[in-house]
C-alpha cells in the first residue's frame, strides 16, 4: 500500500489546490467525488433555467472538473443506468432515450431537493425537464452528437455564483457533502491505506493513465472469475480501502500523471515529492539548475558543474523530504499494474542521479562532455535506423527504460547486454551518416565507461592515454590513424567513406589480419600527404605497433569494447591538431 499512502499524503499536502482550474499545469487537482472530463458542448442558462446560448468546444479544450458518483466514475457496460450527477453525454439529456434520461433526471432531482442543493442545480434541472435541448442546439448551429459531453454555465444568480459549474467551488463542496451524507449509514471497516476505521469504497476510479484507457489500479468486482477466488470468499477479505483514501489517492495520481509523468512505449514513469518540492525527472538529466552541466570539454569543469547542480537542487530541501518513483503499465484495458516502485530520501535520490551522470558520460564533440539520456541509450542499443532516426519497438523500449531506471535509482551495475548491444552498433558506423554517427559513438563510449566503472571499478578518462598498453585500446588507436590518413589525402570533391570504416567490423573480429590489409591499402594515400604529415603518421603508427607483441598469438583475437575508447580518443586527439602542428611534434 506504499503507493496509495504516498498518493494520499500528496493530496493532503496539495489539498489547497484542489478545484483550482486555471493554472500553469496541464490538469487541475480534482476534489474528492469528482473526475476530469473533456467537454464538447457548453450550454449557458439564466437563473430561471432558460436557454441563453450554446457553444461547440474544440478538441483542444482543457479537461474540466465534474461531479461523479462512485458508480459513474467507474462505469463501463452499464453506462445507461449510471449517469454522472451534473455534466454528462448528450444522450443522457434527451427524453427519447428513456432509460438514460430518467436515471439522469432522478439523480439530479435527488441532489437538487436535498439539504445540500445549490442554486445552479435548479436552473439546470428545470431546463433539462423542459426537453428543448435538441431544438436549442440546432437553432444556434451546434452539432447534436449523442456522445458529446455537455457542461453547464449558469448566470444571473448574483456575484459569487455566476459562471461555469466547473469553476464553482461552492458547487463542488455541495456535492462532496451530499455524497458524504448518503454514506453516513454505511458500516465502517479498517482502511488498509490510512489504518483507520472508515467508510469502505465500493468501487475505485478508472482512467488514471490516459494512454491506458479505462484500466483500474484496484479492481475486485470479478466474483465469478479469478480476481480473488480460491484465496478469499469476497473482495473485502483481499483488501479494504476507505472511500476518502481511494478518492484522494486516485485523484492525486491522476493529477501527477497528467503534469509530471513521462511515457515510453506505453509505460508511464512518474517521479515526485509528496510535499510538492520540485525534483528532476528520473528518466532525464539533473537539468540546468544553478550551474548544471553545460557545454564543457574539461572533465574537472564538468564535475564541478554537476556538483553545483546537485547543490542547487538540494538548496532548501528538508532533511525528511522524500521521493517516490513508480512505473505503470496495462496489459489489458481493465487492469493497471505498478511495474516499478521505490521510495527514497530526496537527498539520496539526487545523489544517485549525480553519480550516474558523473560516471555515465563522454565527450560529445562540439557539445562538450554530456551524459546520454536513458532514452538515447535504449534507442541506439535496440533501435532500428529509420528516416534518420533510431526507433526501438515499444515493447523493448518500455522494458529497457525500466531496467535503466532501476539501475540508476538502485545503483545497480550497468547491464552487460545493453553495453554489448551499443558496442555492436558502434562497430558498424558505416551504416550511419552525419550526426547520427557521432551520437552513436558518443553513447556507446559513455555506456562502456559506465559499465567498466560499475563492474570493474575502472575509471576511464576522456583524453588520449599514450601510456595505455591495453591491446584493444591500441588497436582502436590504429583504426583511428588509418581513418585519419585516408581522410587527410581526400579533397572535399572526392571525399568518400574510408577503408577503415568499411573494414571496421572485420577489424574488431580479427584485428591483426585486418590491420595488415589496411596498411597495404594506406600506401597510396601516404604518397598524397605532405612529407611532414606522412612522417608523423608513420612514426605514430610505429610507436603504437611497437607496444604490441607481434609474436603474440592473442593479437588476432576479437577486440574488447575498450577499442572504441581508443578509437575515439585518437580521433579526437587528431582533430585537436592542425596539419602544421602535427609534424613538429
């Protein structure tokens, strides 16, 4: 019940914002006994229930807060007998639809005639009972589709009461008190969320995650199937949740998902602080908050800015502040699952984001040192090149994103299969063009660096290490030199892909054999270089080959992932020098 408890805690902390419609957020926080709905038709009435005007609302109209009973908030098949108390589809307002109409009028009449009535209710009830809605809509040119959601505005009631129903907090309060009075005689049960004796919830709201349709987080209405049969006699034995706790938790989760969640492949990732303290998203970077990492080529400067970003996020953070991380997905349209859940102190959470970005980073060309996003890692590791981008399958995307989120939050070692997938993709650079080639290589090197740090406690730098004697690293340097020699001989007019790139995969599998073939192919290009540049490349090649034992039988074995670091380092070092400076070295 940790998720629901934290959701209730969030609602209680943010209760002062419940019912406030127009804010900078995508959706408002709905009060208890209310849900969010997107209207298509707005009807304006006067204080006596006379029609004034109507307006067709476009698809971009924000969702509004409408009253809903426990049954109507979760209605599916029996929709005809379960109208919303005030705003609902047009078909419930038409006398020709006898069942829907009678249920709607009966329910609205019960509320309007109770001690919790509101002046707007009488005007709306009188108008609906008049039966002229179709004629009125047709007269003002509004389409009369029965599945259109109708909302109300009532004017002429005096200051403080005029205006749209969804903005009237007195109307919201009236319905909350009305539903509470109707449940007053219900026997109390132990709520497993609050730990108190409360009126139990008979049903729970649906539609917490919009992309998962009407799926429910809590559902035990299948008395003839296998939801709980075989272990319990009835649903109450499995779990009892109070009505108030259910309303608060579901409203808070719906609000958080609408405003703070990030979807990937149909799975929704959510990260928040119950007290409303801003925190970075678990799937993104720490962000540019008070000196966050920007374009820097200096590792020490990058680490300094990361520390400044960490300090910025922690500034004013209470010691007891915590963070909740959750992921949601639905295999069917009826059941919503929590696929990942964790709670951390906010300071610990920020430390873990900082540590990830400090170790999973690499130099990204002109952008400086960066940490690739989790989505970028998954896309390059498992995506298929398409229209200049890499697009992974949704099923793979959501599974691998959750693995990396867990790895980042739980400080688990970087997954070997993802690192190997990136290495394989980066060993086929010929398949990619332009900026994509640089992005792939950058992402692969960052992942390789992270993997070796997590699993072997090796911290690879981002500058060329001329003293490194690792076989794979040295061969990676040779591959970069072969590429540089050929590129230096080309002019802009005859530039084409180098033999080094064409033979990269073979080079990674059989480095010594492939290197000898590359050396032969490089001879014509050496002759096109200036004497100084030719001498520089030959001397550099001899130095690197001299560190390799030519008689060693292991030289032709498959290269490790480190060869990509050597390749990147040597290539980056080469671009830092001009042709004039290199021979002098």
